[in-house]
């Protein structure tokens, strides 16, 4: 399968990219902002008043600069579609995001690699939220069943006073391949952060997650949550680090991993408290599915395999 300009127009490439996530260009109205990038080519961009998206294609990737003006509140999510449709390729995206004072937006990103056998996806983001800004980001990955994919997303996030940042990463269909997530967030006074990941690994998938949060401002809040299901020979290493160095800062680290077959899992929750008025908690659970839940579902007519799948789906939902 080949995707180059010589096999069709950018519009045809755009339709094929969107079709891989069961969407089409005509589904976006004029009141919906969206950006589509295939490989290292920008196929489409539509913005709204107060939202600026500037992209530049380079030989080694694409740079995207996003600005949301002060006080602007977008009613509908901004949609991103990043992907590579051929079996081989590399995508490198650098994102520079600034949400100005009091602005609010939700971003939904679909990362699609449905045919990958030898594909690399690199994402490096720098995100700044100014005072009382709000930024919600949901990232859903669609991978091939072969697992021939390497995904390396990195983000450095700075939250000013009263800012709110939420990021959810979901990969529950297709093989993971190899994924290495590295996020760092620093919170100012009254700022809130949430980093949530839900990943299902199988075969010889390799999952590594490093998430770090610094509650540096008074009354700041933070949550690091990882929900991982492993089967076959899959391996996962989760490193969650939450540090509170300001009065009345509160946070929680939650890591839940279900392990089946010959899979292996490691969780390292680190909590640091550097102010007597701060409070951080953590909870980590690694093991097979809960036997009581399993027996309850099997007593209702489900096979053991069906019951295990239902429990895993519930954890990842």
C-alpha cells in the first residue's frame, strides 16, 4: 500500500486517512476546527476565530504551533488526525501549544496506523496554559494487528495559576508494538492536572510509561492514573512520580495492571512531599483478574475467557 502525491491528490489522501478512523471530511462543519497530517505532510487545516494553527512541513517532520487567544472558549472540540497508512514510514511532529489567560478548549486526537509493519511515530509537545486557562486533550490510537509500530510521545507542560490540564491516552484496539510515553507537568497555584492512560498489550508488545507531576503551587492538585492489561508475552514498566512542594497541594497516584499468560508488569509509584501541609497518596495493584468478579460473571453463563475480557474492558473503559 502506497500513499504519495503521485497516487492521488491530497484530498484523496485526506479521505483515506479519515476513513481509517470511520470519519469523513464532510462530517466537520464550519464551526469545527480540525487538522489532518499524514506522515510529514499537512493534508488539511480549518481554524476558528481566536484559534491559530500554523504548520510547517520539514524534511524530517512537521512543526505545529497552536495559540488560543485570551478569553476564547471553544464550544466544540478541535479534532486532530495524525497517521501513516502504508506499512512503513516515519512521522515526527513537534507541537508548541499556548492557551492564553481564561481561554478554554478541548482537543481530540486520533492517531491511526492501521497497516503498520515498520512505522515510527514521534511526538514532542511543549504546552503552556496561562492563568485560569483550560485544556483537555484526549488521544486515541488505532494500530495494526501486527504491532509493527514504535510510538514515542513526549510532553512538557507548564500550568500557570488556576489553570486546568487533562490528558487521556487510549490504546485498546490493535497491537501496541512498542510505546514509550514521557510526560512532565508543573503546576502553579490552584492549578490542576490529570494524566490518565489506558492501554491493552498482547503478543510481545512493550509498554513504558513515565509520568511526572510537580505540585509547585499552593492548593494545586494532581492525578496520575495508569490502567494496563497485558496478555501473551507483553511487558509493561510504569513509572509515576508525583511531588508536592507547596502548602495544601494534594495529589494521588493510581496504577492498576492486569497480567495474563506469560506477561510481566512493573510499577514504580513515587510520591514526594516537601511541605508539611501537602498531602499525596498512591495505590498500585498488579495481578490477575479478581477471582470474585470472575466467578460472579461465570455464574451468569459466561465462559472464563468471556468473563476475563469483560473485566479487562471494564478496567480500560
